């Protein structure tokens, strides 16, 4: 059976497989699967560089575009944002999330995992940026190399509108946020994927992760921790199969998610376990642009592995424009 799976963007992927019926959320093309198409309004952010490459932020002053450094073994995979004049103004390393906001603003966040020997705490760092206030980099390649060599996640020339870090090592349940910048109050709910407890490693094999969804409500000055027990206690190849993004349905309140080599799923009312797999696919890449494949190939080749040479032979979905 040939079915068209519509993602969180205007692109959709054609896979040769059967689909699982989903309820309440329009994930698929009704004509092909008798399942209503996904709510495009969810549009949850995904990690860089996979979900940013060749995407655009349209504002009243022009279009800002995401791209990625290619052909540079030191900085390959670093994402950068260009302003309407084509100048690079923002650089992100792996696993950064972004959310475009009104008034030419952009929310950026990433996790800082704690180190058992030096810093046992893990945090998520939010930065609210005014894109019009960021100065262009003189040399995008050098700026990307400096970001990578400094082991930073975010780099730009300018001052953020607001910036704040919060601990992620928290017990399940709702916790109060002692300090919230005034500019964060209008952000609404922000769902963050992070480990809520440190990973112990007594052998060469690390323990299972403690992945959780942290629902930040800056207006209420609270964060709710929802451990993803289905994943943490599941028989998954952690690091190879991983959750990439989640979004809450505005009508039902259910949280929907996507994972590379996992597929699409809906969580139960507790937000901690799977209610239904909408699509379960061990070959799901979770990428929205065919142009992402050259980046992945470069990353693998940069690591010196032979997988990069085999990548062109791996069967891939066909991308086409959705109506």
C-alpha cells in the first residue's frame, strides 16, 4: 500500500507501507489513507541541523533563511541564519531548538548536560533574540569554526533581549520557577526534551536515559516534568533511536511526538506513556528537506566511518510538495 505521510510542514514523504489509524489529529492525507491530514498549525520545533536546514522565517522586514556549513570538516553541520541581505547573523551547533515569534524575535534553547566529575547539574538555556539587533558575522566559516572549537552551542554578535537557565534534574511533577524574565511571560507553553536525572556509567555501557518532557509555563512561573517511561524503559537503541520533537494538541491537550527511527506517536493523558503509535517506522529519518542528506553524508564522512560511503545506497523516501 502506498500512503502519503504529511509531516509538520508543507512537505510530505511517500513511503511504501501500511499506516495505523489515528484519532483526533489530522496526520495523513484523507484521500489516500482515510485518516485526516495532520494539523499543520502545530509546527513544533526540531533539533538543529536536521529540522532547520533550508527553512525560512518570514517577517515584515524580509525573509531570514536557515542553512548549514558544508565542505568544512571542522564546522560541518553548524547551522546559520542569514538576514534578508544574505548575511549570517546567528550560528547554532547540534541539538538547538528555535521558535519564531512576532516582532522579529526568535527564541533559542539548548541543553547543557552535567559532567559527573566537574558539574553534576544539567540545565536548559533559553535566549530570546531580536533578529534585527544581531550584527552580521565578518566570516561565516570562521565564526562557525570558533563556535565549534569553543564548544558552545549558540553564537551571535549582539545582546539578547532576555536570557535564563533552568535546572532539568527535577523530580516528576510541577515545580515553581523562582525567576522569570518579563519578556518570557508572553511565550506561552514551551515543551523541552531533556534528561531529568543524571545518567550513571559504571561500565563502558551507559545506563538508560532519563528522558522527560519539561513543560515550561513562564506566565504561571512553573515547569511540569513528565518522564518518558515508555522510552526510558523500552528496548531501544538509545542514541540511534531518539525522540526529536513534541507538540501539544490545542484542542485535546494530548502531546504528539516524532522520533528518528521511531515514527509518530500520541501520548496518554499523563504525558508519560504511549497512547497510540500513529506510524511506527524503524527507517523514519524525521527530516523535512531532501537537501539534508548531503549534510548527514558529510557528518558521517567527517567521522571517518564507511557508513557515509554507503549512505547513497540506503533506500530513501521520495519528497514532493504538498498542496
